C-alpha cells in the first residue's frame, strides 16, 4: 500500500529552504507506524538535501560553496558552456542538480521521520530568481 502527495515550495533565489515541518505534518495524518518516505523533486535546476538544521550558517556556507564550485556561466572559468540563453545561472543550476540528489528516502519509525537530532529536509534552489518547486512525496508501507 502507498500514499502520495505533492509539496510546493516557493523560493526567492539560491539557497536552502527547509520543509521538514510540512513533511512531518503530512506523515502524522497518514497514521502509519513504519514506512518508507520517498521525496522526488520535479525540476532539473534544484535538488533535495538532508542537512543540519541547527545553525543557519551551514545553509549559507553550502550555498557559497556551490557558487564557488560551479559559478555562473558569465564567469571566465565557465566560458566553455553553450547552454546560456536562459540566463547565466541556468546551466550552472543544472550542473549543481546533477551533483546533488533529486530524491531522498527517509524511514518512518514509530510514526515519525527517522531523522537525526540535527537533520532537516531542504529544497536546494540553484536559480537566482523566485520559483515554485514541486516535490512528490510517496509513502510506502
């Protein structure tokens, strides 16, 4: 048996957007004690992460690291890129999404997400402009 839902996350540029609380609320309504939650983002220029949720500097540093690792296409080191007509952040966003997960599997134990103490679920937006991102949640039991 299984259940599905869709989570929508509004972003306002590059960064990590926590949605653990929303997922927890949905899991509560499903009434399943032990199951497996799969989250899948339906876009090619963002990704999903399980990351520390205690210190916001972690999210700032993650965004900064990936901007240095894969700079915008107008940066001299990225002059080899040919897909540039959607803006200087688009092809780098696709590369970042290829380096990070677009799906996550999280066990549900005793009706709760089996995350560690400092773990949270994040949408990792790789584009500069606002977007509404959609994540499919599939609960298998």
